[in-house]
C-alpha cells in the first residue's frame, strides 16, 4: 500500500491516479479525503494528530506528504513542524519511505534566477524559513533514525484542476471571465511553471525508484524561458482574447495588504517575481528520459479539461 498524506490538493488527486502504475492499493489521508478512482482507502483526520498519522502510515511502503496549509506564515510556523514531526516518527516506526513534495521557498534570494538541486538554502522569508526547518528535520531523521526520504520539488505550478495554481488564478481564470490578466511585480522577467500532471507522474515515479532516495529532485518543468508577458500572450492567443494585463506592483500589494490577508502574505515573496525565476529540471529529465510538457500544450490541456471556470 502507498499513502498520500494531504490528498485533497491540486497534486494529491493527480498523484492518486499516477500511483496506479505501481500499486493497486492506495490510501488517501487528510481532513476531507475523497475517492479519485473509486476504490481508494480513505482516512479522515488532522495530520497534526500523531495517532492519525501513525494509523495512515501503518502498513504503507511509501508515504507522500503533499499537504497544503493555508497561505499564512503564522499557520505554517505552528503547524508544519508538528506535521513533519508526526510523519517522520510514523515513517521511522513503520519502516516506510517518505516522499516530501516541496516548493522553492527555501532557496536563497540570489539563487532564484537559476535554480537547481544544488542551489543554496538560505530563505529570506518567514514561509521559506519554515521550509528550511522541515528540510533540516528530514536530514536529521535520516542521519540519526535511518529515515529513507527524498525531496520532490516543484516550481510554481499550473494545470487542470489546479485551484491554487498561480497561472490559473492570475491569467487563465481572468481571461475566461472576460477580465484582464494579473501579474506580480514584473511581467518582463522569466518565470517557470511546473505542469501538475507532469509533477504527479514524476512524484509517483520517484517514490517507486529505490535509487532516487536520499536526493533532491526538481520535478520536470519546461526549459522554455518565457517572461510573464509572453505567457500572458500565449494564453490570450489560445483563448482568442486580447492579451490585456495589469501588474500588481510592490506598492499596490503593500496597499492591498492593508485590507487583505492573502495579499499581505504575498508581499514577502515578491523577490521571486521581481527577478528572473528559472527552474532547472535537467537532472530528472536526463535520469528518466522524461520530456516536460511545453507551455503551449499545457495551457491548451488546462483549458480543455475545464480547470478554468467562469
């Protein structure tokens, strides 16, 4: 059995399908797990509860931690270390391998223009420091308790069903509603996006490749170096609308943050949008012969699959 911890998010549902290439028994654990293929085992509960996590991991050969917490630094600081502690303890006890689905928040600000698996960990943000703490917890558990784990790291993502995908939220959804697209800080900077179906397939592949453990892996992401403006124009062309867009400048975000908690939480991450943001996944591509989905095809599939709603 293989278990997804935090199965209700944008990646968890796709991962549940991708895992069927490797196992006929999948368990979904989280606050409100829902069946994807129809025959998954469900375990509802809070991953902050050690008993729940222990029960979910028991009998599993691989656990995938894909939970998504509310986008608030204070919540991350309180809940993430507890969740990771519970997951590590359960995986060690039950000799279960762990795949941690991670983001790029732990990287140093100067690494953002070209990120690879060797990029320096030195986050400038509160949320990034939480991510770095989790990485230290995993490394310590591997060294002192024999935990077998790997990091499956994604850039900002987009794709079918990606409710939290930045490209979905700022561009595709707005065009579908007849509005102008939005972009953060600077639309003339390169910005990589990972296509969620690629991320799910690659995460399942990594979890079922013994040699992949003990390593950090950037999930397959198009090597195209498109700016925000070019991505907006590509989406507009496919949707047959004018490529109108509005830039959410740091000043506007600061003003908006006075009235919106979500906008306020975005402010500390603008160093990722005010400079080039390129995510190199050549290590994975070369190791597995996996060709990432290009942006043109990815946007088209996202639109065809109805992920964008009016």
